[in-house]
C-alpha cells in the first residue's frame, strides 16, 4: 500500500509540474485496419487498434491494443514507456498477446505470454530519416527462446528498421526497410521452416501513403494505404486503414 501511495504521489507531482510548465499532454486515438501486419508478419484480420499516451516533458507512458473485429479471439495489449532527448528516444514495450477467455495477464512465470522489448530510435535533422533498434530481452519463451542441447536459450530477437518520410502533393509517403540481424526464434520468420533463421534476414519492405480526406469545413478523416513485402517469408500484404 505504501508503494502504491508513493506512486500516486509521484504521478500527481509530475502532473502539477507539467501543468505549470505547459508540457503535459494526453493523446487518445484509434485505427481500423483491414489486416493487422506487424513488422512484415501477419497477425490477424480486420482489427480495431486503440491508443492512449500521457506525456510529461520528454517522458511518455502509453498503452496500445488490438482486437480483431471478426471475433477470432486475437487480443493484444501493450504497455509503453519512453524518454526523448533531442533526436534520441529510448523505451520499453511490454507486449501481451492472447486469445479471448484467456485469463492469464498477471502470469509472469516462464510460460508467460508477456514479451519485454527494449528499444532506441534516432531521427536525423537534415534528412527525414529515422532508425530504430528493438530487442526482446525477456518473456514469452515460444517467441524469444530456442532449444539448444536440450535447453532453452534466449535468442534476443532483434528488429532494426529505417524509415524515410517524404511528401507528394497532399500525401505523405513512408518507405521502410526492416531486418532481423540474427537468429530470432518465431517472431519474424517462417513457421514451416522451424520458426527461425540462423542469420540476417529482410523481413519488412513497405511503402505507406497517408492523407487527410476533407469531410466538412472543420473535420478531415485521416486514411492510409500500405504495401508490405516480407522477403524472408515470401509474403505480401496490401493494408487499408482509417484513423480517428
């Protein structure tokens, strides 16, 4: 109880400080996507994906989720924490993916469905290019570990992505390439080939086009389309999305 009280006290102190400096912000949004594709890999079909983020100065706390509209039982809830300083952002993701009626969110044992990922991103000043490095450091053994000599070994599956953003008239284009630099268990590779690769693999080549469609004099609806190739899986997707 004392820890909970101290946590609430720190939160309220940050809130008051942020209000005084005008640096506090709360963002709420949602997307509807025709297909949920994550880093070049299919997750599920048409989905609703809500997002909330609280920002104080350079610190951010947020949550993101996904649930398929067709009711096939896919459910994902992610918790996020990050800190930004100038062009660099560092953070942690806690990802939890489970089916409906799967009441094990607080299971943090060796069989947990949580996956903890550390990441760092850098945005360049003179060119619209950003690079992110994401490494899973703990959690779901079916995703982050592999069997060697009868024992589970941590693969520390890693994803590196470079994104270049540029405008074309009223449309914003984002070209991205994502790679898995070493053995990555089942996160980025073909399940019919054992769920992992032993080395470097390109897992995501994508081009995303975003624009706002004017609905009224005071409101425009953000939409996007994205063409995605996964050379490692020999797979491809064309995704449409709406942001609210």
